[in-house]
């Protein structure tokens, strides 16, 4: 398995897990953790892409609210304690992915002669 296949497989796995979490959270979980969202089904499809991308955070916050480890007022406050570390980790990750992509880039073989596929004239 090369790097491209591993990246595609990782993104597919992330997307599949995100789709499952989005389906469960938007049908069951949202009504349980937010009283204002009860009965409001029109806007939920708009949340699917976001939940699919940040599903670990959604699961963590859902568990925290369900287990009542967070006070009621903290439900609607953003978690900012580790944002700085997340920004640094994502920045480093982007640099690493770009560097890996440039280092494994294929080059054109030097001994290959170009071949004209068509002359542009109808035959």
C-alpha cells in the first residue's frame, strides 16, 4: 500500500465514521442535549458536513453533556482550552503532508520519447 492509498483509505474511514455519527447525533442526540432543537428538523441536513468533519469533538461534547460532567451553563460555551495546541498540530500536519507529497512526487522518465497521439486533422 502506497501513501496515496493510505491517505484515501484514511479519509474514507473518517468519512464513514463521520456519516454514522452525523446520522445518530442528528436523529437522536440533538434532541437530548438541546431543548431548542426539539422538533426543528429542517436545518439538520445543513449540519451533516460539519458533523462529518469534526465528529470526534461532537462525540466528546455529546458524552460530556449526557454524563453531566459539564455544568448546564457550559453546554453553550465553546471549548477553548486546547485550541492553540490544535492550531499548531494542524499547521504542522499540513506542512508534513505537503512535504511528503513533494518528496514522493514522480518525475517524467528522461529516456521516454514523446509521441504525438493525433495530428488534429480528420482522417
